[in-house]
């Protein structure tokens, strides 16, 4: 890290991110904390982010997202003493190699990016944490109950489908192979379909304060699964539409207070496991994504090792953030605050990788 | 406009509106900006608005809403140097003639009221804007797919129904004629039923700053369509209930950031088209109401040319408003701010019609 | 009450509650108002609430919740000049005898706790208030329409079921007897299944200001009824799952402004009736829980005579609270504010029982 920070003017640190996902929240928060802000933006979106130039000190326009790792962009970032904040579009946009290799300090745990990009490694990390997870099945077998099939590289929920028999799974996977979405059925992940309601719990681990904070919760708003249920039954039955799970937005949620110790403990377990297996362990924001069943038990079917889009709901603070901070504290701002606190204590290497 | 403002004391401008829809937000915002506040209120509701007398400088009680255009009420408004803020109940309550003819300055584009009151003109304006819209069909024809049928004058979603064949459309319309809701089937509008999720995006165009702001987004909470889906399938099937779409409230929403450039562009297109066809074009708040499908494509099935009730969610600011303003900025307050800014710059005629 | 306050140091009043439900909100609000804070917490949760020690002056750890009424805990509470704030877990956790008998002043109407614990007395109080309620049926009879069956002691929505015939009701009740959930079918309450959408409206009655405030509204997020609707129809039909109503969280809601006078009037009627039948009548927060149908008519199927978990959404104020208060005002803070106002006016006996 000390090499990575070579030539950096620590008094003029700049928060940098790709112009997408939660970037407006991130620059808004950085500005509140008095840090510089930089957006890497593609040409087709530059006009839009121009609207928010009062929040952005510098925009670096690129032809393709992968240009993040070009010499020109890296130089621009390093000149600005930039700290990169990865978000949900980061690896998707620039690719895993660029994401893990870019010679610019990253706020967060760089080694987690590769785990997150691999569905199976991801579930494995959750299971090792001792967090309750759904059962997994080999793509061919009959689970004897409904399952959800997740294709690798499915982005934002697209490419998921629900099946109620092994035969249905195979039929769906064959179609996916035919469409070219996957090259072999074995690439898919087949999980028990959890009956209950989904909840996405946002956490922030502060290495500086050595404190895990719950920063919010949300429910994803997905097309068309959240729309189909509004169709008259006879029309829906007639059309025989299978739901899809494309995330188009987020709805705010608070959990029953009696669930908080449970989700907090799951967050702690996950943190602990990343410390053991991927030292120094998670830094900053992450999310556990679960289903809560009729007995109010939670099972976690996925995690995000960085800021999630659901935090965009809480640009002015969440019902949870106000329990920790007596001022509006978005996760974007919380990131910048952590960088500032780390700088003040000469501990930047504890939050950057 | 200079005639309309004759006799006005510009130092004591008053924001006036009908006591309904978003009026509490509007007077709350006006008070924050130091403007006067006036509510026109019917006798049966006066006791309720009395609870908020700390926000209301003057209440003008009327027997019927249409009395807005009576000599007495117009005099009271003009004496108070009032600027009328139209909202979703405005035309519905006072009628189109009074709404467009009332000799009191209106904040917003007065000529848009007539377009908004006519379902067909409304869709036409959207189409001319180059915003993607659902397909329309003549009431008799068979669309070959599910459609939603909208009766003219249907208020707050009442009187909509879904049909899956031309025959069903006709049967529904015949019933509507029998009930006296319409006089002829040809009055109805038949639109492709868009499969996906609904989203209502709130905009504010500031003529003073020449800036289009996204001020929020919401999902409508509708009875009984949002309730039927909670019934056990066998009970719902047994009852054979057709959903209705009466709006009873609103739920907050944030959109995926990658959708923002798209909705922003649609907002710009709509603004541009109103400038060309209804000069000087839209002023202040409006809303595009769309369905987002599984490919995350948006089609707009309706617009509102004024403040929408969904903005009531954001009385203390929205996740979007904080990107523009470093203080709580509801749309009600934004309206008052625009009036204040216009007054300071001697440009009231740019925001009043 | 004067006896109850004997030995109390009124300058050092402490807000005390059980560490669950809305306790974080309650201590957060008390701290904002400069009052002391105390949590009674079970051993297994103490570590969690430890995270919020910056909000909690004193934690009294107990083995079982019922120890609230032990000499040790009562002494600790009285030493701290504690005012107990009951919430939705209060009676459930400590039992009715302890709840109504604990020799510590309670913020709220103590005599309402017993009414709230008895499903039939609860509905009776609503009916006496002249608030529209669903029809009730004897457990054996055939209602001729879908009904919802509520088992006594069903907590957080567990143990409710929907039935569409008298025979189904009986079958469900027989099962409940067999499971040991009830000892006889006659214990259950059978209510008309209201078709529409649910809404939970939060109120606060201030004896000090003699003012009823609307403080918010929410929709409950329930497992698995809110999840089943997301399953593909064929899978749902195949599984034949009956929905359950376990509350796992809350979603924010604003109501159409035209519904506010209606819900406000219902709140007033309820307040008036508690004044007549349970003097001095309701104090502080309560909630009316209703279904709004396609004609936008509201029927109330339940009430809560104390703070509800839905208020946790509004730790930094709600769209309604800002109409009354020009600062963030959660219901937790509102309680503390009322205690403070009462103390300043020497009127504590008007808010404590």
C-alpha cells in the first residue's frame, strides 16, 4: 500500500468511482466530507453526469469502461490522489483483471472481488461463515422441491429462473445453452427456492473504529416478478409467463428489532471469516441478502462485498445510520468519513488495498 | 401576466392551493421559503385543515370547490397576492373552465391543464415527444394480447380494467355504458397491458435556473390490486375478483442509477416538446409514469403536468433532491423557492401563466 | 401517581423500556430530549445492545423478561427515576399481570393493556368508537364469504389463516387444537376477510398540548404472504401453500391526502371512546390498522394502544411529523418530548399512569 500511495498528496485525497450504480451517492458523500471527487464516465453518459458537476471535481471521459486500466486514466487517477470505490457495476464493467490489478488504491478488500465474481466461491464463503444458507443441488438432480437456477454472469437478476423439478431445471438450462448464455449446464447454480420474503441488510465495517454498523435495509424492486402479481389471475394463467428478476430499483425497509441481533451476528460471522480467509478481512460496506421465512428465520442466499444500490435510498441517512451518527450519514458519506478518519490517524493502509 | 399581477404586492406573495392532494406539502414548503400561505377549503374539511393552522395564513372556506372561480374567492386570492398551485385534484374539483380561466396567476403551464384532461391528447403529446409509449387500439379490435382499458374521467385509477381479448374489452365497456360511466364505448382508451413494474418519476423544470431536476420516484399503492395478490390462490380463484386500481397511497422508490440517464432524457424530450407545442413549455413539477420491463426498458403510459401525490413522501427531501440542494427540499418547497428566485430576478412572468 | 413518583428526582427522569421492538428508537429519542435512558435486556441480547451504549445510560440485565417485576429490577428502575414505555413486546414478554402491576410509572394508558391483550375486548372497543370494522362470525358458522381466523395469543401475525367456508374454518381450528395452539375452537376470532390493501396509521395524542397528531403510516412486510406472490403461478399452485402473516419488517407509506381527514376522524373517535370508557383515555402513541377498499373506504380490523414497530421507519421524522415539528421527531422522541413538556408544566400525572 505504501507504494500505491507514492506521490499521493494525502491532504488532497480524491474519491473516485465509475459513473453508475451508486456513484452519485458516493461523490455526494465525499463532497460532504471535504474530499475531492472524480468520476470515470463513458461518453454516452457524460452529458447526464454533467448535471451534477457541482458534486464532481473532475470527470474522466472514457470510450469503454475497461479504459479504467489504461495508462491515461490511471495517470489521471493517480494525479488526483484518487482512492477508487468499487460498487456493484465495477467488476461487471471493467472485468475482473482490471478490477483486481488497477494500480490505484481501492477502498475495500480487493481480494474479495474475485470471490464475489464466482457464484460457487461466494456461497462457499457464506457457508464457511456459519451463516444459514439455502441447500444447493447439482444441476441434473431432482431436488424434490422448487429451486431457483442462477446462470453465471447473470447481472442484476436477469437469467434467473424457478423450476419445480429436475426435468424443468434441465429444460431451462438446455435453452440457456441454446441461447448461448452458458456453454454447459454444469455452470449453473441450483439452489433451494426459499419460501418467505427477501431482505437485503446493509453493513459497514470500520477498521478505524473497529465497529460493525448496520446501515440500512431494502427490498429489491424487480421486473417483472413484482409486476406479474398485479395481473388478474386468469390473464396471468393464460399468458403462462415465467417471472424474471431484473432489478430496476429499491424500496426502503426496516426489520423487526428482534431480528437485528440475528442479522448483526451473521454480519459479524461473515466479517470474522473474511479476516481469516482473506486477510485483513472486509473493509467498509457489504450486504447480506436473505430470505426470512414464516418462523422469522433468516437464510442468506448471497452477499455483496461492497456498496449496494439499495443504499441509494438513504442519501440523507437511514433509520439505522441515525443510531450511530447524529448527522445525515449515507454509506457514500460513511466511506469518505472512514477515509478521513484513517488519514487523521495515519492509518490509511487499514482501509485501502 | 403583467395584468394578472396588477395590484399585487410582490413582497407579500402568497402560495394558494385547494386543500387536498398535496396541499399540506405545498403550504409547508411555502412557509419554509417565507411566502404567505392560503388554502381554499370546503366546509366539511375545514376542521381538519384547522389542525395545521400554524402553516396556513388564511383559509377561504367554500361550499363547493367550483366556488374558486366566484367573485368572492377570486377577490380574496387577489387581495392576498396569491399564486395558485394546481395539483392532481385541481381540474377534477373545479372543472376545466374554471381551472383554465381563473383570473389569478398560476404557477405552472396553464395550457397543459386541458391536454392533461383529455386522455387522447395526453398520449398524443407523449408520442410527439418521442418517448416510448404502449400501443393503443381502437375499443372494438382484438389486440391479440392483454390490454388495459381506461374510461375517461376515471379518477385515481378507478374505472380501469384489464382484458385479454377484444370480446372482453367490449363486454367491459358495455357494462360501463350500462352503469352510466360512459355514454359510448368509443370514449374509452385501450392500451397494451405492459408487462413489468410501474414507476412514477418526479421532475421539476426550473425556468429561472434553466435546469431540469429529478426530484423523486414512487410506486402507487392501489386497492385492491395490491391486496388481491395476498389472498390464497384458491380463495382468489374462487372469488374470481377482477383487480381495481384505486390509488390510496404511495411507496418510496429509488431507481437503478443506470436508468437515470434514460428517464432524464425522457424528461428532457417531454420538456422540449411542450416548449414547441405549448410555449413557453412546462414550468415546475411534472411526472412521467411508466412500466419498466424485464430488459429494463421503460415505456411511459401517462404523464402528470403538475405536482403528483407521490411527492408527499418527500416532505423532508428525497434521495434525489439532496443531490441538488444541501437542505431539505420537498417539491412543495421547490415551487416556493422557484417563485422566490423568480421574484428576486424580476422574472415572475417566466414561472406564472 | 403521586405515590408512584415518590422518591423520584424529576430533574433526572429516565426513559426505560425492554430491549426489543422499538427500544432503539425510544432511547435515541430520549437522548435527543436530554432525558436519561435505561434498557432492561435479557442476557442473550445484551451483547447486541452493547453496540448502542452511546445511547443507553444503564442496562439492567435479566435472566427472563418477567424479572422486570422482580424486586431488584423495580428498585433499579425506581432508583433511576424511570418512566416505563410499553411497546409491542411488553405484555407479550412480561405477561399481563406484571405489565399492569409493575410499581413504576408507565407512559401511556395502563388500563388499555388488558383490553389490547383480549381480541374480543379489543374489537368491542373499536366498535364502540363508531369506527367501521369488519364483520365478526361465530367460529362454527358459514360466513358465505372468505374470512380470516385469528387465534388468541397469535404473535406478530403467526397463527392467522384464511378460509373460504365454515367447514374450512372448523378444519383449521381442529388442527390448531390438535397442535395445542388453542384448547377450543371457540377461542378463535373469525372476521370477514376484507378485500383491499392494508394500512397502519400512527397517531400520538398529547394530553399536554391537547392535540392529536398523525405521526406516520406503514405497510407491514409479512412472511410468507408477501413472498408467495412472487412465485410462478404453476409452482405456487403445485405447492398449495397457505400464506402466513409473520411480520418481519415495515415499509413506509403516505396516504392520499383526501384520506387524512377520514383517518384523523377515526383517531378522534377512538380517543374519545377511551376517555369515556377508560379514563383519562389514551396517552401518547397508538395505531389504527385497517384495510382500504376499491372505493377508498377504510375499515379498521385492529388497534395498538402503544408505539408500533412501523414507527421505526421514521427515526429521523416522517412526512407527517414535519407538518407539526420543525425538527426530526420520531415517535420515540415525541414520547420523551411529551414527558419533558409535562414536567415543565408540572403535569406529569397527565401522561403517566
